[in-house]
């Protein structure tokens, strides 16, 4: 009998018992997921032959096992740092190691078409605002190129949009977010930090209603912000950053709201009293505008946010009121992809870049 | 419960081995039976009843078969075997094939009702075959029947090979069921073998799975994507299934069993005949012992031998699933075997043009996997057309899911094609007593195993492919 075989058996079981040992010692990394940890199922004798019961236990053990955080971190570190790959289909590694949501598109075309349909034919071109954080424009092509491009949207909508931008590029609102991209964005995550979001929100409100923004309504509040895409990659990141809440003291009501994976999917809110941007405003976007909605919702008489990359939009779009203005998030790869990238990117490249 | 899950690795396995080590010799089978039932219920719930029916019926028939063998009573022997076959194939027919048969009958206009919504018990194709094997072996006088019901239940339900094999014929394991050793050296052998299989599954097979899945789900495949996809699947299914078999053999070893080998470097085969002596060996052996030889085997006329061969491969295909793709895959392989036999091309010793033979055999097998993996014959046809369409050699949409790690993994996995025909890593890792063997074990256990466990801990694994069969 070779002694090494016995040693390897002890080694295997020592490794297998590490997670239990860590749990017993209450050593557990901070949560790597954004949501609350699942609760373990109660002991229910009448469910002992129910395979769903065991699935619940599996899920509980999977999430609570102490080594899960290390496992996720290892997986992400090897895939991302060593191979420059993302281990998650939701995340793509872009230029300069920045991380992007790949934007698994349901079918945003109909929603974009809806956004443009009432505004452009009615001669309300100024009612369409494209929110474009400048540092991201130049990465879009690099991000999009290795991946597939879904078919362009309805040709009418696309043509109207391109004509609109080509006719007067300077008319498109470009909120400047300062010359401090590291402060405005996370270190690698391509999402706004709370500071960047605040700057963009102020610029957006200033563009639509100059003088309406109330700096004093912004109340500093430290928040625990997980970089969204790093979290998808499995990185642990529990740094606390400076955040804020907005309280204008107006009567404010969120009529309806749907969220998923911690992200706003759609919301309809209304403000009565106080100086607001009148009428109905539509916002179409994904994670950038979804995170910004709480910062600006108190400035709009009626605000309808629609997350266009998400499925399961709960309402018949045609039943919603006609918009008085539309805000389109133009930061995601989805927009140039949906509108046939070369021409739109060309126009974007010619837009003035404000580094200040 | 799957072997690569957190529940199994970090809770079930240590607890079961611990209990087993503490149990007295008389209680060890009871511990294994308890663990196996928990293991099965964990994934199948009330469908454990189907497993119980198979166990109870064949345990009872074992007494009948034993008496028939002792008295050389041919009639009683036939009764026992017939009842076992009818019961087990009946379970298989209902739970695995009823819906498919009725859907086919409906499509053909022979039936107008709705198809039953039958849930497939995990591993039914494996445990029914083992159960039948017991009654047949006892009836043939090859083994004594088991008196202790726990002993028999352990044979059928032994969790290491319960849901995806290897299929252990009763005569191969009978002495071990009754009496076996338990020592740390065996546990060590099992640990190494199990770790090897876990690494194959988690590091190779699961990395290639998204590539294969994306290719076979695509409606618009380029030629390059089609080949990358099927090669990814070729390697995925081998590393997945042989990895599972390694884990099963390793787990069995921990409890003192010697479970037969299921793979022997199949992608180094020099003919399709050779391939089937190296791929899913225990299934081939089962069909040979209990179907091919009773049908007459290769005795008699050439026509009868060819017929027997095609019957076996038709059923081998059907055994894998209720879909015409599996049937055609079985006939495809059977036809190649028939051709090799007819034209004297079996070349089992690899002496003639080994490089060309290995390459051509591998190509035939790869094409066969398209049939095996596709959802329908139409899909398989479209996929095969993509493989020979020279319009676009690029990866197309597949580029999105083909990560650098997947590409490197595929390249590394493809090296198995080049490995010498007689070298098998699993047994080498356990038995090799040279410094090379020691070094290989150290790398596996100190570097590869912890990485595999961390992958498992992250929860990002996919179920084993062979559960569905």
C-alpha cells in the first residue's frame, strides 16, 4: 500500500470540509449578490418526497456556503484578468478593460418607434433629448464589433432619427459630466457612480428647464454601491461611496413600478404642486437612466420610464398618454446597434466633446 | 443531486463517507442504501416509487430464478426472465417512450387523444437494466440470488452509479455486494479517481457547453461555427460522461467496490467497431450479453449476424432517448459496423494506417454527434448542411459565446485524439507508482482539484448530460 494514497484521501476530505468549517466559524464573505440572501426552508415532514423542497435546500446551501464568494471571485479573476473574458454572458469586456452590459435585446425597436412616432412628425424635434455621457461614445464601436448586431429597427423610425441628428447635431442635448471620469464612473464598470449620475441629472434638467434644478434638494447620504457589472462578474466589491437622495418637498406619487434584478424596469410617477416640467415625459433607457430616475422623478409632472432592454413590459404601450417630450438613453450599445451603427456613430463622432 | 453540486460535494459526500467509516461491517450496506435513497429522492421526489417497483419485483424474481437455476428448470427460468424484462421494459416504455410514441401515432393519424404528461424518473434507463441483469444472471446460474433485501437494493440503487452508470452487470459485482474491504488506501484511490472526474466535468465539459449549446441553437450557422460547435460538443460529451464515470468509479472505490471501466480512449479508435469497445463500454457489454448473444450473435449466416447487429444498434440508439435523432444515430453507427464487418475493415489492433484510420473514425463519430445532439432530424440535416457550406468560414454569431477560455479548453481537449490508444489517465493516476505518477497525482490534487472545487462553489455548473438517457 502506498502511503500517498491515504494522504490524498485526507486531503480531499479536508478540502471538502472547508466550507462547513468556515460556516461553523461564522466566516463568510460579504454578499456577492445584490439581493437579500435566501432563507432556508423550514423542516416540513410532509414535503420529504417533494423534489422542490430539496431544490430549495440546494439553493439555500449554494448561496450560504462560505466558499461561494471565493469561488465566484476565482472564476471571475481567471476569466477576466487572465483571459480578458467575461464569465457571464451579461457582461462584456470593452476597451481599456471597462466592463459593459452586453444588452441582450428583447426587441427595443417597437419602443423606440413609439418614442419617436409622436414627436418627430409633429414637428417637435426639440422634444427628443438624447442623453449621451461623452466618455462612452468612443467605446461603442469597440464594444459592438466583436458581437452580433441585431437587425435594425423599423426603417421609418431609423430614418427619422438619423435625419433628425444629421440635420442639427448640436441640437441634441449632451449633458456634460465633467472632466473627471473616474469620479463620475466606477473604476472599471461603465455605469455612473452616484456622483456622475448627479452631474448628469443636473445637466439633463438644466437642458430641458433651465433654472429648475435645486441644488439644495440634494441631500448627501453615504450608500453601499456595488458596481453593477463587477457584481455580475462575481467580484466582491463592498466599498461604501458618497451617495445622495433628492427631496424637493413636493407631493410626489409613484403610481406603478416594476423592478427586476435590482434594476428599474418601468415606472410611472406623478408630481402635484411645485415648479415642475409640465406634461408627460417618456424616458427610454436601461441601466444608466434606470438608476437616474430617483434623482429626477420629482422634477416631472408625469414621468414614464421604460427599460427597453427588459422583457415583460406590463402595459399596452398604445394605451399610454401622448408624450410631450422624450428622453432617450443613448449610451448603451443597443442604440447604435438598433439603428445601424455606422451612420449614427459617424454623427456622434462629429458632435462637440466638452471636456470641461 | 449531481456530483458537482455544492450539496453533494460539501455536505452529502463527507457525511456519507463518515457514516460509512463509523458503521460496523454488518451495517455498511444499510448505510449505503439509506444514502442512495436520499440521493435519489433529492432529485426525483416521489418518483423513487418507480425505482422501488423495479427493486421489489426483481428481488422477488431472484428467488424464482435461483430455484430455476438450481433445478435446471428451463420453463421457470423463462418465466422469471420474462417477468423481469416485462416489468422493467414496461416501466421504461411508459415513463420514457409513451409520450413520444403517442405523439408519433397522432402525427401518423393513428391516434386522436392527447399524449400523457409523464415525468421521466432520473436514471431509469440505468437502474432497469441493472435490475434485469440480476434476474437474468441468477436464472442462468451465473450467480447466487441474494437473500438479504438490503444487499439487493444496494446493488440496484448504489448512488455512485445509480443515475448515469456505469451499468454494472450483477455477476461483475456480486462478491463485493456480500463482502468487501474498507480501508484508507481504497478511499485514497477513490479520491484521486473522483477528483479526476470532477476536473473533467467542471473545467472542460462545462466550459465547452455554452459553445455547443449556442451552435446547436442557432438558425444561421456559418461553416466555421458549425464545426467549432460540433467539436465542442464532441469534447463536451466525452469529458462530461467519462468524467461522471470516473467520479462513479472513484466513489465506488471509496466504499470498497470495483466498478467496471466505462471508457478507454474512445477518440483514439481506429474503426467504429473499435470505438464501441471503448465508448460506454458497460452499455455495449450489457447489450452483447443480454441481447446480441441471445439473438444468435455472429453465429449462423452473415445475414443473421448483420440483422442482429442492426437490432442491437437500433435499440442502443433508442435507449438514449425518445427521439428519432437517437434512432437514426444508432442506425448510423450500426451501418458503419456492418460495413466494416462486411469489408474486413475492423482493424482492431490499429496495425494498418493508424493515423488515417483514427482520423477517419473520429470524423465519422463527430458527424454522428450532430444527429445525437440535434433536437430533430430536420435540425440535424440543416446542421450537416452548414458543415459543408463554404459560403462563410467565420464564426458568425458563435463568436459571442466563444470565450478565450473556451477556445483554449477546446484546443487542449482535442489533444485526447492524439494520446496513445492504450493510455488511460484515470487508471494511470491511481496505479502508476513511478515519480511521474506521483507528480501527476500531486498536480491533480493540489492544483486542479481546488480549482474545480472553487468552480463548483461558484454554483455555475450544468447538469450531467447522461441523466436524460
